[in-house]
């Protein structure tokens, strides 16, 4: 459970936050770099998650856990 919680925080939420942070600078070059890096990282994380979570209702098994909350907020 803790592994998936960390994965969602570090490999899903962080790239999105990085892209937003770069966009807020107002610099079009930084905006594009942030968007490109976030897209690459999110595509990699989502591809891994799709394979790991296929057929599951919740991230770590039959019950809703911290890992599920982490990926939904």
C-alpha cells in the first residue's frame, strides 16, 4: 500500500505540479520544458499503473486504502 501511495505522489502528482510551476513563470521556454517532462513522466507512470492495476477495483486489493485516496485527491 505504501509503495503505491508513494508512486502516486512522486510519479503522478509531482510531474503535474512541476508543469504548473513552470507555466506560472510566464516564460514560454520553461512552460514547454515543464509540459514535455511532465508528459513523459506521466505516460511512463500511467503505463506501469495500467499493467499493475488491470482488473482491480482498488489499488491494493479488495478494500479502499491510503493508496486509493492518494491517487484521487
